[in-house]
């Protein structure tokens, strides 16, 4: 593993740890992502999300939240009616943490809703690549790269990843969630 991916792994662990605290806000891990964005770019936060989706959500997702192929199903993990509030709350905090240049991009709520649909599809595509090992990881990079110029979709992926992590933790229960740290 090269240095960059070691940093991604450490940031994913820090993010998960922040999110796993009792009564943690869905925004608790955003300072970790802000540090990653400051060191690399807001786009690179998607690599942290990718790591979280593949190392935690895909591994720990209970069977009843998986599709017929055994892949975690984002529609079961995060119902669509949870998207709007979750994503808008995350987008607002990202705007504050990542800097003002995202302000105009994240302002339009209708655009955010459309971008969240794109983010939902991206998260599902990433999860579908997990069983394919190294080749799947390479395809994941292409999948998330498609969002590089879409701050709204990046906010959506981060929010949906957080919501999926939280749902997996709830399903596992407090004893299981703390044992994984």
C-alpha cells in the first residue's frame, strides 16, 4: 500500500471512530474529511468514503440489508426519504469546513437533490465492486472519479456513506460496533 492509501486508511479509521461514539452527530466525522480535503482536495474525500464502504459497510452489513446477490443495498441501508435532510445537513457543514469555494455549488437545493440521486447510484456501484477484489477496487476509482467536478454529488456520497455506516452499526448493536474498533 502506498503512502496516500495509508493516509486514507487512517482517516477512515478516525472517521469511523468519530461516528461510532455514543450519541455522535452525523457530522462528527467531518473534521477528519476536512483535514483530508485540506491536504489533498474535496474530491479525495471520496477515497475515504470508498474505504469505509468497502471495509466496513460491505463487511458488516447484515443479510436483510443486502440484495439477492449478497451486496449491501443502499436503498435498504438508507431509505430515499432520509436523503434530503441527511445530505443537506452534511452539505452545509462541508461548506463551512471545506471553505467558501463550495458555497455557490451547494446553494441550490434542487441541484443537491438531483446530485444525491447520482451519489446514491455511485455508492451502490462502489458496493457492487467489492466482491471483485483488486479489479473491483480499480473500477471503484473510475466510478468515484466521475464525481470529481460535482461538489453536490461528493456531499451526497459522504452523507450516504455516513448514513450507511450508522445503519450497519445500529444493526450490529453497541457491543459489536465497539468491538470493531
